[in-house]
C-alpha cells in the first residue's frame, strides 16, 4: 500500500487494492471504515501523545456495523448466534448506553448493570479456573519454602557445609557458600535462561491449558527427585527440572487468568497468583515444621513435600475452558465464543466481548503490518519486536521495571533465607522455622487486601505507597542486628526486634510489590506478543532472583548482614523512582484498550509525572491544599456526538 496516498482519502476514492485491504482485515469491514480510519488508528497506537483511549467501533454507522457483524459471523461460522452477536456489537460500540437500547430486554440490561453493582457475581467455572490457577501458584511458593527449611541441614548432609567448624578447618566455607547459593538459585537460573522462553512456543502449540499441564508434570516429579538425591550434583539436576515446571506455570498462569477475567475485576483475579504463592509459602513452612524432628531425612521431606499440590492441578486443568483470546489468535472464533459463554453470565456479554476483542485485534494486526512486520512471525522475530515496536517496547520496559523491583525490594532475601537469617539472630533450628512460619502466615494474610484494592487504588497506587514503607522497615531490621546477641536477654531482644521489623516489612510487601508484578506483566502486552512478553518479564524476574539467591550468602560474609539489609533497603528508593516515572496505570481498562495507554511516549508520561503529578502531590499531601487538582493524562473518546467524553479518574488515587 502506497505510503504517499492522501490521508484524507474517502472510501469512494480508495483503489480496489486498498478497499480490499480494509475489508479483508475486518472480516467484512468492521473496525476500519476507510484507509483514513486505519491510518489514524495505527498512528494513535504508535504515538498517542494526547492520551486518548479509543473504542474502534465508535463512529461506525449502525447499518454498516450490522453488516460488518453479519460478514464476521459468516466468515467464522457464527451465523447461529447472529442475533445475539448483533446486540453484543451494539453494546460494545456504546458500553455506557445500554439503558437506551431498544434491542435489549430487561434481563439483558440487568445483567449489564450487575457488572458494576455485583462485580464479583460470575459463573462457577470462572472461579474454578481461577482456583486451579491458584493451586499452580501455591506450588511455586511451596517449592521456594522447601529449600528454605532444607538449607539448615542439606549442605552438611551432602558434604558441602558452609558455616561450621568443618569447613572453617578445611578453608572451604566461602566456596561452599557459593555452591549452596547456586543450588538454591538453580530453578531461577533455569527459568531465566530457557524455561521461561520455552513457554512462548509451547503456548503457541499447546495452548494455555496444555502448557500448564506440562508444567504441573515437572512440578509433580521434580520434588520427588530432590528428596531422593544422593549427591549435590543430582540435587542440582532435579532443581533445574523443577525450574522448567516453575517457569512454564509462571509465564502461563497469570496470562491465562488475565485473558479469562472480566475487566472490572481482572486485577483481583490475576493477583491470585501472588496471593496463593504466599499461601504456598505458608504451607511450605508448615510442612517444614511438621517434619523438623524426622532426623536425617528431614531435609529430604522438606524438599519432597512440594509435590502434593501438583496432584490436583494435573487432574483438574483439562476441566477448565481454554483462553478465548488464545482461540481467537488461532482463528477459532466459534470455540472462543463457547469458551466466553461459559465464563460470562449471559450470551450477550460473551457476544459483546468476542466482537470487541476481535475489533481491537484487527487494529493490533494493522499496527504490526504498518511497521513492516509479519503478524505470523516466529519466536525470534517476536522477541526482537519487544524492543523495536514502540507500543510493545514500552510494555517491555514497564514490565521489566516492575519485575526487577520485586527483587530490588529485598523480599527474597527473606523468602529464600529466612531460616538462616533468624538463626543468625540467635534462634534455634526449630525457632528459626517457627519464625519463618510467622513470615509465611503474614505474607498470606496481608496479600488479601490487594484483591479489592488493586482495582480500586490501582497498580501504581499500591506500589508508590508501599515502597517507602519497605525501605525503612528493611533498614530497621538490618540495624537490629547491632543489638548485642550474647548474654541471655540480649539474644532474645535481637531476635524479637529483627522478627518484628521483618514481619512489618512483609506486611507492606504483601499487598503491593507482591501481587502487582505478575498481574501487571500479564496484562500489558498485546495478544500478538503476550507469551513472549510474559516470558521476558518472568525471565527478568528470575534472573535477578537467581543473582540474589547466589550472592546473598557471600554478601553476608563480605558485608555483614547489616550491610546486606541496608543495600537492599536503598534499592527500594531507586525502584520507587523508576515506578513513579515509567509505569503507566492499567486499572479498569480492557487488555485491548491498553494498546492506547502504551502508545503514549515514555517521555510524555515521565514529563507528566514530574511536572503535573508531583507538584499536585506536594500541594495536596504536604501542604494539605484540598483545592489542588491533578490534570488528567488519559481520557476516553466520546461514544457518539451526544455522549459526554469519559475521563479517566483512576490516578487521583493511584498517582
């Protein structure tokens, strides 16, 4: 298509080739009425300097829209649902105008009202799927905690002690500390180097359910292998295989949850990943305590117990509906509608969602093709496109920041080594495990508030509030190690103070940087790059988790535990600055509307935060000026000439 063609070209003036393109990309003409509309849409998704979030169906005349729907139904064998599909398209075009649509009956209007009035009322199969996804998350947490408890005894049992008289006499404490760190890091190294990246082609061929099932098989067998290991080499091999299972689930489960969830509760449902990871951590600490007096096989039972939650996941995942967006990507529109029909309260809502998703995906394809790229590209091409297509690059940057921030905040020095940390504070083996149990319990309990607040205060709001709190609590926990640890009450005072501030740190982490990274990363990428984008995010997270796991034992030896805690406390401030400047809000927007959010240039977003939001925040919360008003960056396009523009108010709370 000629790049020199006049942008003001009307449908009547289009060449046969261009008119055929506009028609072919829509299954009969939906989404783009003309070449001018297509170019305007592509331009807004490439550089959306105005912050306008567009509905691609707004402005299409009713007769044209109805014809487009019929053409779409004919092309994709959906003629049997054409009447409800027409209603769905009308609601998708004017989502706030359904009360005045004569085509809808009262039952259908009531169902649409309930999306706001009773936003948690949904079919049981939706919650069954979320529960299965939650079990997958619990496996991750249990896997982490098994090694946490086993750290107290497996190094000595396998001949690599790192903190006793034997290694001190042999001069091997330093090298053994690196080796113990590497064993703990193996799953995260595996995820960062290959397991996370495998998820993209596996999702492409197996779908979301098939990939989760494969990951569950690895998660079922690997803990048994770790429990039976006779050498640290065998343990390393089993932990690498464990990383394969963890990586496949870690990439796929949040994406699966985000693709099946209704927009207004998507954050609450997708964050179930972190909530139930926290629950898995708690269950793992319980298992560690249950077997603490099992003698020489204690560490084997602690490693091996993580196979338990994998059993229901293996058995139950095939009863869940496949992701409708994945089915649309595979051009299986009839199956996608059946899947949505199971996941929504009424066929009207399913019809609305499938047609709106289809219209937005047409625009995504146009954006990719306008960039001179192939919609059906291979994995390596899609990976390069993470950094070359502006809209995708901004999502890559934002997800990378929020994932790295999870490691920068210091949570995993506690999650991976809490038993060791509490032992260094003067606790016995059982005392250290009990203190770790308390950490796991707090992590789970305080993750619950985010189920409601993540879609109320927003992703940014939770992060910007909690990072300063994590800074001072982690710093205080480190400083408490200066309390004298010898002499009766001194030891108890040190342990109590360290535990108090670690628990307080956990209280602030659990509803903020705990649930947000995986929720955020699962929703920011367009469907064409969602698997490889999530692979990037998970690989980034786990690479730095591996670095943390590998270096922390040696860091404590070189910097003392006070220095290590202080180092990670300082990183919280750096993470806060990055989040404030470069992390757009995603709350209460459909996955497809986020194309326009991430089309806003990074400089425009950062400039807005520095020159508009920061001065407003100082006026409102430092000077306590109640009349201070924060200008809006994002706004919704009007539904029609008589409908008032819908303005995004979310970041009054989420900054």
